[in-house]
C-alpha cells in the first residue's frame, strides 16, 4: 500500500478532531522562526510564499492528503506571522550609553529585582538625540532620595538618568531580555539617582490613562485598608500591582508553587467570570417569573464577559491576562451560541487568537504553562467523563475537584516551570489543595463584592471577607516552603528538551486512538537528554568583571557582589540554590602574581584580572599556553590568549566547555546569530549569521582546541 494511502487512512480516524492541531502547526512555524540564527531576506520570504500557494493548490489535486498539506501551510503561516510581528513592532533601540536629562510620560510602574520603584516611559525625549534614534519606550529605576513627586501613570516627568541598550543573555542559550524588550518596544533601560521632577500632571479623558489611574487608586486603597503582606497580595490579584510584595513573600510563594495565584491569568479570570456567571444566573432564577421568561444563562454569560473585560483593563492588560481573557471570552461566547463551553476546540481557538495577536508569546513561560494546564485539564476531564466514574459526595466534591485539578495542572506545568525557573516544588499539590479552594470560594467573591460596594463606600466589607483567607494562603505558603526538601533545583536543559516534551504531551492528548501512546517516546527522549545535560565549565560575563567556574562543590564565582544578575542567572541555570555570596566562598581561585586570580580547567591555565592597571599587569603575566580574562582593554599583543572587555562586549559573554582536547569556547552573539533584536553592529550592516560566527571570538577558537593553547 502506498505511503500516501496509509497516511490518508490514519487521518480518516482523526476526522472531527483535527482543529486543535491548527495552533500546534502555527506554533511549530513560530518556533522555527525564533530558532533561526539569521533573519530571512526577501528571497526567502518570496520562496515561502510560493511554497504555501503551491501547497494550497495541491490540496485540490490530493484531497486524501489535504490535512497534511494544510498543516505544512499552517507551519509556513506561523513562520510568516512571527516575521511580520517582529518587523511590525520595530522601534529605535539606544545604541550607546547615555547620561543626561530624560523626559517622558509614565505608562507603567513596577519594582525592580532590588525592590526599587521602576517607571516605564513613552513619548521620550533625550538631549542631543534625534527622534529617529530616540527609543519609543525606556524603563528607569528610581534610586536615592525621591519624594518630590509621587509617580502616577499619565504624568510627564523629567530626570537625569543613566541609560543603556537592553542587555542580551549572560551566557549562550540563556534568557534573552533583548528579544523580550524588542517586542515591548523597550529601547533602553537604566536608573536615576537624582529626584524626579514633574513636567505635566496626568492628562484626563483618555481611556487607557483613566483605567491606569483607577488601577493605581484601587491598589493604594486596598493596601491602605489591608496593610502588610495581606494587602499587597490583595492588590496584586485585584489590579496586577505587585509593587507591595516583598522578596521573601515572593520566594515563599514560588517555593510552595503558589506564585501562580499572583498572576492574573486563567485561574483568576475563570474564578471571576465563573462567580459572576453563577451568581447572576441563580440570582435571576430566584426571582419569580424571570427564570421562565428570560434566558438567564445567556444574560449571565454577557455579564460575566463584561466583568472579565473590565478586569482585563483594571489589571493592565499584560500578555498573561490577555491570554486568559481570550480563553474566557471564547468559552462564554460558546455559551451564547449554545455550544460546549469547555472543549479542546475552544482552547485551540483561544490559542490561535493569542498566537495571531502576539506570536512571540509562544516562547514565554506564561503561554506555555497556561495552555499546558488548560489542555491537560480539558483532556483529562474528558477521559474521566467517558469512564463514568461514581460521583463523590456533595460535601467532598469541591475538595476532590481541587485535588484532581491541582494534580493534573501541576503535572502538566511542572516540566515547563522547571525549564524556565530551574526549580521543582515537591509539595505544590499540598499547598494548592489547601489554598485554591479558598481562592475560589472566598477571595475572588470577596474581591467582586468589594468592587460592587466600593462606589457606595462599603468596599471594606469585601476586603474584610478576603483578609483571613489571604492570611491563610500566605501562612500555607510559608509553612510549605519551610518543609524539609520542599524545593529542589534542576539545571537548564538543551534547546531540544522543551519542544520534545510539548510535542509528546500534545500528541498524547490530541491524537485519537492507540497511536497516541507514541507521544510518550519524545517525552522519554527529552528526559534522557535533560539528565545528560552538562553545564559550561567556565562562564565569563560580558564585562569580563565576573567569572564562574564549575567545580564538584558547584559553581564558584569570582566576587561576592557586583554583576548580580549574571551570577544569579548562572547559578539558577546550574540548578544551584546558592546565592552569589555563598558561591564566592567555594574554594578554587588561587592568588597569582600581579593580583591575578588563577585557576586551571581541562589542562588550560586561566588568569582573571580586574581593576586599575589590569592591562599592564596582564601584559607582564602573558605567557604561552595561558588564557587571560581581562575586565579592560588589553591593548597589547603577546604569546598568551586574551579575552578582554571589547571582545567580551562584542560577543556578549562567553562559555567554555571542557573536552578531552581542552576547552571549547562559544559566545552569546555566535550562538544567537544576527536578528533584529540582537543590537549587533553586524546586524545593522547586513552581515549574515555565518558572518557573525567569523568575528573576534571565532578567531580565538583555535586557542582552546589543544591543551597547549598556542
């Protein structure tokens, strides 16, 4: 039997179940686009368009293979969608370090990792910078004494700030903040140590600013009524404002797998719209005659959709909340159309809309974890429904449902959380079972009640109802996080691991028939690859000021403070729970002449020099077979091999891996290639991804191919 007939036979068994594969095909195309090391040119785009049209034409000639051909066309469509979005959001990115006056309008307020207030500004004006080179948005952290102006969204402010382009990954394959900033149109980040000044008060009458002002007012009112951690938690789930959350509480929530309660996503949208829907439907049905004359189900669906839309605006409308709103809206519209509200088709439609609006969301943890949980829950409950299991007692049903849902969602999202955050919470099911029921039965209804009564001055009633439940949730978080062995750390896997896990899980859930068990194969392969992950032996920051060396006791970093983001990222990707200060005390570095720190890896001797006069000291220590890492510009030629600051800044930091032949080196720019968001001069000059690999670092590659160096 021809292969085409066999494929057609397999697809016949999938009829009626193929629609959920549409977002999967789109996602494959989007993922391929973001995995490229060079941007496609006009010739590539033209060729893809011709192939897509040819596939659509072939569907008429080969009707039996129509699903396969359409799937390939959708992959191409996803690829093109990601490319279109990349160029559609293009905005100027600062190409130099800037110090001077910065003027702009506040559009967002949050907190940095150091818990400093951080402002996002648009309509930016920089001194001696033409508009064509001025970033569309900048983000500035407020340091030092402020207090002159209380920042409010919509205000036009001025400050003296240090700005720089968004940083790329601190190691090859690491988190790419540059790419994230590109899609946010964020062209510069920095800080100010001088007081911020008010140029113009917040404008009135604009819907976006009006909602932002309401959000700020509600957050402040909630935290005033409920001081401390409880109020900060309430403000976070009601408005998306996490500025009041302290680092200890956030760490506790992450360790207990309860951090998702802070994110205004599917859980909050589902609980809010579900509560409004149920309350209004049963409330109208209780009115004599109304339930008989009106379709209370559809009235409740419209009201729930309006409440969800208002919640979207109040929360700030970030990607996670938009995704959650779309999913809720699809399900409520299904109710209005008398279709099943919760089905894989509805989830697939929501995914298509999200990918069409924001294809870059695919590579983020929010999209992956949200849809992983939703697809797993819908699929699992569908199987349970088909099994016709006996119903639980009415009193135990809520707890049983919470346990089952938490277990399914936790298992589905655990691999994605481990890949992105390098940690696994072992008692997450326990914490969620003790917390999620209270979120649905007390906290969310209390928030809705507070919003309804606030215009009449009785919003405190709902807040008082929420407070004990929130205190319980935070207490559970602290207790679970404090349990022995509650949290373990895992190393960051290779790039193939997560796609294999996702594809295998989707195949198990979406494919119909016994062949669905084949999806276990890629998941097992992914786990095998993950177990064999080897982290780089040496990591060097883009400035050359920080070095991390892997030892049997874990990675040793060269200093206890400074360049904390790079240090914490390295340790997290190692699956190491230690902080920078602790990692710096691990023994490795030996003092050498001229104040250098010396160490040896795979038979190669390396020296690390920082501070004033480091270049002159490095020149005196330059010997054959030695690699010198320098935080300044070397400015000399010698028998040693030098990784100085210009080289490291150009490459974006490097990683060295131990092999039986010595050390193999790779740079961030080399592994990322030339993309619109990399900010590389080579990109601006039109050089290809292959050209990027032929830079200064590539010329040094042969240094490490033998134990003798040069």
